[in-house]
C-alpha cells in the first residue's frame, strides 16, 4: 500500500533529496515550504507543492486537515549557527515556535508519526570521541539550543498524546544527488564543501578558514560529513522504525575530517589549489563533532553508501560545475509560482 507523506521544508537542500527519494520509492509526497531558503525547481515534479509558512496556524490546519497523512517530516528551520549567535532570540522563538505549531497540528489532526531533522549542535563542545545518543546535550549555540527544545517538546507530545517521533541528529550534510538533478544551493552559503568548491572554480573570493588554533591534530575543526543521499535513507528508515517506538539517532559516518583535509580533497578532485586565507574563530563552533552511528545502524540496518570524503566532494563538484548559477533566479521562481 502506498503512503502519503508531508515534507515541511521539502524545497531545501536535504528536503528536496528526501522528496525525490519518497516519490522514486513509489509513495506520494506533498511539500509545504515558504521558499525562504528553498527552490521550487528543486521539488520533484511528481510531488505536490504548497507554498506556505509554518508560522501560519491557518495554513497548517488547512494542510493537515486536507487528507490522511501517513507521516510528517520536519526539515524547515533557520539553520545558520553563526547567525544564531548574533540573533539568539530570533532562533529561540522562530524554530521552536514553528515546530510547536506543527507538532500541535499533527496531534489535533491525528498524524501518528513525525521525523524531526535535529542536529549534532545539540551536543555543543564535545571532545574527540564519537558522540553516541547518551552524550549529554549541552548546546553551544542558540541554533543547537532551539533543536534541543524541540526534541524535548516531542518527548512531551509522545508522553501526553502518543505521537511517535524520531529525532535525527545530523552531522554535516554534504554532496549531491548522484543523478545530477539536485544539489546544495544555499544563499548565503555557509557550508565548507560548497564554499571551497566555489573558491576553487573562481566563483567566489578565497575561502576563509575560521580558526586554526583548535585542539585538533592540524588546528582546524573536525567534522563528520555524510552524503545527503544517505540522509534520505536515514529519514525513510526512521519513519518505518517509529512504528515500534520513538527514537533518537546520531547520523554520520563515524569518521571526522578537518577543515584542512576537506580543502585538500576539494583541491585534489577539482585539480587545482583552493585559494584561502586564515580568519579568526567563529562563535559557537565546537572543535570536534563526530557521530557514533551504531544505534541507527543496529536498529534500522542503515548503511551509508558514500563512505569516503572524496566521493562526497566529487558529487558536489559535479553538481556545481553543471549548475554554476544554482537553481532558478528569484524572478524565475516568482514566475513559476504565478
Ligand atoms: N545541512 C546540514 O548540514 C544540516 C546538518 C544538521 C541538521 N540540519 C537540519 O536539516 C534541516 C534541513 O537543512 P537544509 O540544509 O536542507 O536547509 P535548507 O535551508 O536548504 O532547507 C530548509 C527548507 O525549509 C524551508 N523553510 C524554512 N522555514 C520555513 C517556514 N517557516 N515555513 C515553511 N518552510 C520553511 C526553506 O525554504 C527551505 O526550503 C534543517 O532543520 C537543518 O537545521 C542540516
């Protein structure tokens, strides 16, 4: 039997890959997105699209009452760590507020399952050891704090209303659809791999390396990069798994790469040196973030298909070379919506 899922934030980087994964698997999908950072052209044409904002309770009620939903995926957050440290109250009101409205609407309209895209930032300043689900949560940014609050809300929603949920703490999402249709096109872009690729291709000024005096082997921050297609399978497996019980999963490869190693990988794959300069540390950046993905692997059978940094970088580079302007311009997006 086919299912019908609602993907909130399905026009964004991870969401658009998830939507393509759902419809390619034979299920139905509707996207709810306000396009503040997403792209209409990234939404698979086999999915339905609703332009709407999570902040609007009337829209949420209308969408959730419109049919029976087999599950909801929530990927629609403000997600710039640096910005969250300059505007903490904005992050602490908007992200938890929107999630609270969505959870409440799900409960009132009888949705039984919700998968929330959380973040490794709930852990804050961790040490070099891979982080499992028992690691204490001490967010070091307002963005991470907002994710933490939403995770707690979901626990109450389950306890009082029986909503089954998954919190997926993603580490660094990267790469692009191996079919070449989808990729990463944030505006502004803050993620290292697309920034390094653009610097290598001459689309941007030299890359700023934020901090080279961390307590890591080469002084630069270490992160766990996981391919966006592997995050799609993590979402789908988590949605299945919560039929049995709610879950928290840390999702990464279980291996870290430093900023310098990423820059070297981009240079190797692009066949040139990445122009760069050293800048100071950014507030809210932990030195290490490496996942222990043992629990999701054990409980759902999740296995990442892209296990090396070079493979991830290569898929991102191919997409960027073929889409130097990203997706559609704002003007084209408006005309598509007209
Ligand atoms: N990209 C990463 O490395 C990463 C890592 C960990 C967690 N996450 C989380 O995964 C999720 C998706 O990340 P992404 O990189 O795809 O982000 P993105 O900005 O590309 O996608 C977010 C989507 O949500 C939409 N959106 C935002 N606010 C909305 C609102 N109020 N109403 C309706 N739609 C709204 C945007 O228009 C966009 O299409 C986010 O919650 C983010 O915090 C991302």
